[in-house]
C-alpha cells in the first residue's frame, strides 16, 4: 500500500506538468483569435455607422431637393442648353478644350450679351464672333440665362434706367477707357490679329452694359471696381446721345469733326482737279 500510493500520486502530477504549456498556448491562441474577431467586428460596426451618418447628412441628399425646386425657366433653359450649347461648353458648363470656354462664373450677363447679339451659337471658329441676328427668342434667352445663372453663378443683369447718368462725365470716361478701340464716337475700328472692335451704333443699353460687365473677346472687364454702376450708365448715356444726334457736318466721315471732313473734301477735290487736268491735256 505504501509503495503503490506514491506511484499513483506521481502520475497525475507528471501528466499535469506535461500538458499545461499546451493548454496555455491554446488558451492564448483562442484569446488572440477572439480579440481579432472583436477588432474586426468593431471596425465593421464603425464603418457601417459612419456610412449611415454620411448618407443622412451628406450634401448629395440635398441634390434631389434642389433639383426638385428647379424653376420652369431653368428646366426649359436646360433643354435649350443640351440641344444647342452642350457640345462646345460641356455637360456641366465646364467648357470643352478647343471648342468653347467654361460658363462657370460668367452669369446671365454674359449669356445675354453673347446670345442677344447673335454671337452665340457660334457658326465657326474665327478671330471674332460675328454680330448677327439672334437665333433664340427673348423668352428662350431668358430661359438660358436662368439655367446658366442657377448652375454657374456670376454677374447678373442690371435694373433700372441704364441711361440715368451724366453725359459729360460719360464722354470723358468713354474717351479714357473705350475710344482707343471703339473710336471717339463708337464707330468701332480694327484691332490686331484680324479682330475688330464693333460699332456701337446699333447696340442697345443692356448690350453695352453687359459688354462692360463681362468683357467679351478682346474687351477688358470693367467691374464695379473699375467703373461703378453710375459710371457705366453715364457712358451709355453718352454713346446713345451720340447715336441719336445728327452729324453736324452733314455727310460725316466717321463723325470725326470738321478737320477730318475738310481733309476728305480737299483730297477728293484735288483728285478730281488732277483728273480733269490730265484729261484735258490728253485731248489737246
């Protein structure tokens, strides 16, 4: 009894000592596995929660509301744009390289000037977009303006009497800022590169104002920091006064005054006299 008991007691001790490191290793692996599973589950839960919060508060969810609030004029303008303008100015007004510039930021003022004067839609690429009869009606132009303004922003059309200015001040401002290209009385003139400054004889008040506001082609932009709204109106008053007045010299030579007209008469008169002299000499 005394010799068998120690042997029976020692066996379990040896077995426990031999299996305990394996058990501990397995326990550590299970614990590590559980931690990894918990971390992955926590990460997935965080991603799902973040996605749910973003889907609720993101600006994309506001797009349907904005699209739903699109006015009838904007919707009609969108149809006109997609039919007549999208190939050159892009699907989102971003422009197309070598075809047409971006319309983002040009505003309804640029749309009015370009479309009302018939420069747009452009027939072909050339030095100057020619002034021609408008393709769109006034209602359609208003719709295009509404669409571009709503989606691109930019300068808006002015309101009120655009001739409510000082004619004398307008003349000084015109000679200082405009006469170098448009002639002293708005007759227009040639520029470099095959371009030309157009005549202002047939331009209406809004066309002149929006041209100053947006700076089409070679024309600089005269924002309110360069010319105030009152100064623009003074320039318009001067130009339209010149257009409505009769030429004091009779048959005008670009309304440049008596010196220019006298020079034309002298040159033409001398030419006629010289022709008569040579003709009579040949007969003799």
